[in-house]
């Protein structure tokens, strides 16, 4: 009974009944009388039948309705209804755009008929004042099909889409057997029937989603408008629909026999495998052969550019440089949806001088993926392939789910660009593979190869870099020259040394300098060239604004010889490039001697390195001469040294801390106190900072400052998430400090309320809860005027002052309220009022007390993740990023705007790699740009290829991957860098630091060294055991070593300390 009711309601909704719109709902209670439900069902079914009958009558009366499915009729009907409130000319133009697929190019001047028809329909309104609605019995003229049918009659009574077919045909119907044809040959076969492609309304492409209504509508069109009509891939219909197709054809055949031969249609049934049409009477059969197909060589309404090349060679950059101001970008990946494409095309206000960019980021699945995933990809590619055929060849697209459609304006010469994804290391192979996946592009599209040999665009950044490179070159060729990088400050002239003030170079000189100093492995890709420029530009800008360099007289205050300050720094800068641009950074991080200059920007330069002993004596002497102090390995293991270097790199303030040293044994009395500066936020976050972690933080920070994509490759459990979360906090340290200040002020104010004995050691949430109870009880139980009420009012006034100040502070935008308080919190926080009532005050403070101060968002990627999960995640990220931009809109220095960190963990465990490429590299989602203050970091797992499958198949082995790792998109793979794991020395440093932190409040740290050694030894033994086990099971020696290395990690170390803290 319920199913019948649901079916009738859905039918009425689809037919546009005014009582059954999107908001319609019917509450059916379980206790309802059965007879009442039956009556409701019968009435609804009767109403649905009446409307269905009316629609059938209208479709016979108004033949033009045969070109529109029900969805399309409803869409036009709504537009006609809206003509009461909107300009009739605008409405007429919108309808014209939907129906222009029926026009010849020469008939675009018939726009006036659409407007006249609107006026004509409006004059025939019913007594209700709304077009098409009636309060009494239903008339066929009052339904959407009646209103739209009458409108189309008014329009097309003067417009003819084509003349009747005036020649006799040898056959009324032909079955074209194209068995085992590929889609490419099928398109050729379709073209070869009449040496042209059909119009969009002459073709019915049969597929699994084709319905009986689609077939009925198409046969109505055939009957009313004599033309050539094509049924493509009839074998794709299920047997029941094939039987219906044959039945409709036989009925039409009987009707056509009674007609004049010159006015009948010709039907072409095309099958790619055996269908029921083979046994149908009155159909001639033609067997087509792939070898004898006619070559497709025609001009289309628009010839797109197929932009191809190697990954990272600037295909996207080239296309964006060619786009007109009036453009629309479509991302073609796992979230491709025809309806979204149509919606964006309809938003084009002006269709003249328009350009369209289809950004293909889809990747074929790897060899070892599950069959289900492979079929999903093939289905998606089939949908995209036919979309491209319909859009580029037929000039008309329709969403089968919603009925939304878009007709291409054939009179406009649109510029269309297709970015061909780079799957191979050969550009031509990339293009060929693309054409295999999307056969339409075998016939249309002008290939455009983008090569790395194209000259780099010379802009302001390149000019700055080249000015310093030329000065560096001059010093190399002629040491001591006044035009070189070591130019000294002239105390007499009093002009600071700044090469940015030099005149700009011509393009050829810039390109020559880049060619000289840009390593070959960087020059081979446009994306690495871009990163090289960004990285060096940041260094040159620092040097250009460094007082120590601008006013360098050759000697520093401490007596250092700084005559070679410029060349030493420039040489170090150029040597640092491989850490960011060299593909060799994919090698294990832990085996490389990482070295990083620290630029404080106020005349102080530092050097942090993983292995200071490996610095050459020549480099050591050069650094020492310019005042750069190189610490020993032991000094770099000290926490206060790491804090100092990290604070300088991130320009953070240090806090003074007093360290108490206790007697090693005995009564535990303090014997010494020492003060030093530290990053207090790291301690407050219980994060263990090591030299390795500090270098990684600085490395990521430099990439962010240079606008580089950050893609980290590393095993699970090596501390990536903890490090990135801590780094995100450090980036926004100042804003968190300001908010903590307000929190402390609120707690101090609430502590003044002594009734409930609020204490500073209580949380703000606890204090507010007690205070709220007192406020509510006072409102209920007192008549006012007592001392308690007066005290509450005074405290409320103080809280109000703090809250109003907090509202005006843009730092509030980094707060993430709880879901249940979020809406109320931001509603109150965003008001501009200088007054706030007590209830709103408490709601605001409660939201603040329970909120998280964070700009770090993490998405745990897994095999079950869908595209909508990723979109929902970025909706939350963008919401905070947009709020921050609004709050900081008056900030002059845009670098001071807080950045929101979006961390995508284990991206290559998901099948949405195309979408991730668009997000990480192109910084768009569905073609829409991601906000500038969103910083994206992606992490991936190492790809072990066939060894992963081998390990999954090996029995009785506990060292197995718990996920399937997919191949990365080539561009992402090119830019990734190895995060590495801690080697034995670094692991010991980490355990020691954890142990010191765990026992810092214990005067007698009796067993810390022993426990450190025990934990370290247990890690070593577990790895040895795993390696032996895997080797015995036949796993390759190198793979066994890799897998055993990751069988235990920092997570296992953390478990030890969790147990240590838990144990009594």
C-alpha cells in the first residue's frame, strides 16, 4: 500500500503537479485506519492517471513536445510561470537557449517568436492568475504539458526545423550489424550511413539507463517529423525493452504504409552484438566491416585543442594563459557529473568570446586493482566518452537523471582546450592512450605539444633572481669586482647594496642566466623550473632586505671577515635547491646529510644540519668567516638549541623557562637553577622535538613559503600527523596566544565570583557552568537588589567587556566551535553590536570554552572513501578559511592572514587519485579555485608493487600491509619527497627525549637510561625477527628489509610510554 502511494506521489511530482512539489510530504502513522489509507491511495492513483492521460493527449495535440522529456517540459513550464515576476525578454531568451538545438544556424533571428509567445501565453492566464493552474476539474490545457505545448505551438508555427524528406527510400528500416566494433569504429559506422552525423534529436543512444518512456517519445518524434532516425547500440537494451522496440516499430510501420511515401521517416537500427531486431520483419540488414568504414573527415562546430606533453611541463599553465576572461573550467575526474557541467554552462552570462577548459586528471587503474574497481573506471570513461561525443559533435547534452539540458550555440566560435593527462614518459604515447580511452578525439581536436624547451616566462620574480645570478656570475668570473655579489657598502655614498634596483634585463639575458645556473634535472620540467625560481627568489628577496648584507663593509662587529658574505650565501642557496627540486629527494630522508640555512631577517644567519661533521673544511671556513656558527652534533641534540633554530626559521617568540636540576641521588633537593628560552607551545602540546623533526618542519615551512606542493611519502607510524599538527600550531602561534589571553582573562574574572569557589585551576567550561547556574537561579529566585545579584551584574559587565573585545579581534576566526554550538556561536560573534544581552553572552562564552583553537584539518583517506567525502571535508576547510579572510579583510600584510592546513593522509589508498591531483597540484575542486589561505599537505605510502600482492598471499606472516597502495598520479609522484623513518641513532634520540619528558618531574630518574636501551633493543629485535621470517617465506631480500623496517615504528614506542604513564 505504501509502495503504491509512493509511486503515485513520485509520478505526480515528476509531471509537475502543483500540490506535489519538492517540499511535499505525507505523514503516514502506523495506527492509521487501513480503509483511510486505501482511500488515500486510490485518490492519488486516480489523480496521477488523470495527469498522465492529460499529458498523453497534449503530446498528441502538440507534436513539438516529442522533442522534450518530462523533465525538460517541467523546466520550461517553470520559466513560463516566472514570467509574471521577471522580464519576459529574459525568460524568452532562457527558453530559446534550451530549444536552440531545434534551430538551424540561420534561424537564430527567430528569437522574437519566443518573446511573442510568452506574451501570448500570459494573456491566456486562468482565473487563478497563475499560468496552467485550475481550482476545478483538470483540463488538458492546464497541465505543464498543455501550457508548454501551447507555447511551443505559438513559437514554431512560424519556424520550420527542416523540410520533409522528398525522395523515396528503398527501405523504411535498416539494421546495421556492427558486431564487435570498438567505440571508435562505431562512431565511424554511424557517420558512414549518410556521410554525416545525425542531429541530436535524430539519435537515440541506447544504454542500461534507457527507459520505455524514452523509446515511446522517440517514436512519437519519428511519426510527427519525417527524417532519418538512428537507434545506436540497440543490443544494450534489456530483452523486454528490445521486444517493446520491435512492437513500436511494427505499429509505426503499419501507420507509415498508409502515408505518402515521400513523408515517411527512415529508421536505422545499429547493433554491436546480436539483438531481437535480427528477427523482426520488414527490416533490411546491412553487415558493416571495420576495414571498409568511411573515413570521418568533416569540420565540427568547434575544434578543441588537445594539449599534451610530459607531466609537469606546463600544460595547465599554457591553457590558463590562453583562456578568455569569459571562461569556465571543468575537472574531469572521479567526481565528473553531467548535471554539474550543464549547471556551470548555464551560468555563462555572455556566450560570446567564451573559452572552456576540460582538465582531465583521471588515471586508468593499475594492473593489480580489483575487478570491481576496473569496471567502475570503464563505466565512468564510457559516460565521459559519450558526453564528449554529444557535446563536441552533436552540440547538445542532457543529464539523464534530472532532465537538465544544454544546447551549444553553434553560431558562437568557442575556444575549447582539453588537457591530456600524462600517463607515460613519452608525450605521443600519452596522446595515443587518451584517444584510445576517448575515441571521439580520434576525429576531432588539434594536438598541441607543450615541451620543456619552451622558454620560461620572464616576470618580476625572474628579474630579481637573474639580477642576483648575474652579480654572482660577475664575482665568479672576476673576483672582487664592484659589480659582483660581494659588492661592499660605500660609507661615503651611503647607498645600501641592493641588486633589485638595477635595470631590468632583456628576455634573452634572463634565459641565458637561468640556463647557466639551473641544473639539468630541474630544466627538464616546467614545474621544477617554477619551483627553482620560487625558491631562489625567496632567498634573493631575503638577501635584498638583509641589513647585514645591505651595509656590509667587509668586517662585522665581532671582527668576522664578511667580504665574501654575498657569494657564500648565494653559493649555499644554490646548493640547497636539491632538497626541494631534485627528484633524488625521493630517496630515504634518513640517509641524506640535510643542511638548511636559517634566515631570521634581522641580520642573523644560522645553519642547522643533520650531520655537521660532514660539512667540508672549505665550507666550514666560509661560513665561519661570515659569522655563521656551526654547532657540534651534540649541541644539535639539545632541545633549547632546536627551539632557538626553529623559532628563528618560523619567526616565533621564545619564552623564558627556569630549569631545576636535582641531586641525582638522595633526598631529591634542588641544587641548581638555570634559565633558557624555549618554544612553550611545544611543551604545552606534549610534543617531542628532535633534530630530525626540526629539520623536517623547516623543510615543510620553506616549501609552504615558496608556494610548493607538499607531498610526503612515508610509512605509517613515523610521526607525520603529529609533526604536521604541531607545525600548524606553530604557524598560527600568535593567534592562539591572543585567544589564550582572553581565556585567562575570563577565568580570572569568573574566579572573582566566590559563591561557588571558582578556581584558576578549573577549566573555563567548568567555571562557566557554575556561573550560569548562579545567574539562572538569581533570575528565578530573587526579586533583585541583594548583594549576590549585584555581584553577578558586576561580573557580567566585566565578561561583556572581554567578550566584545574578543569579538572585534580577527584571531577569533581560528576557533572551531563544537557542532552543537557552532551556529549560535558565529551568529553572535559576527554581530557588529556593541551591546550583548546576558543569554547571548553566555552562549558565546560557552561556545568559546568548548571550542578548539585549531587550523589543522585531517582527512584519513582509505579505500572506501568517496568523492563526496572529500568534497565535504574541503567544505569545512573552506568555511574556516573564508571566515578567516573575512575577519582579516583589513589586514594590509596578507602574509599575516592565518593559513588553514588541510592534511590528506595516505592518498594512494583511495581510488580518487584524479581528484587528488586536481586538489593538490591544480588547487581547484571541480574547476573552482581553492582559497589562497588553504595550505594542502598530502601523505602517501610507499608503493611496493608486486611485493605487496605477494605479502598478502603469504600465509602465516604477521607482517602484512593492511591496505592496497595504488600508483600516484605522475605529477604528484614527481613532486613527492621521502619522509623517511628514524635511523638507529635518531630513534635513540627520540626515545631519550620521550624518556626525559616522561621523568622530568621525578627527582630520582633512576632507570631512564636502562629503559631507553631496552625500548631501542626491542625495536631492533622485532625488525630482525620480521626480516628473517619474510626472507624464509620467499620475499626478496630488499623487500624483506623494507617491510621489516616498518613493522615497528614510533607508534610502538608511544605505546610503551602510554603504558608507563598508566602503570602505578
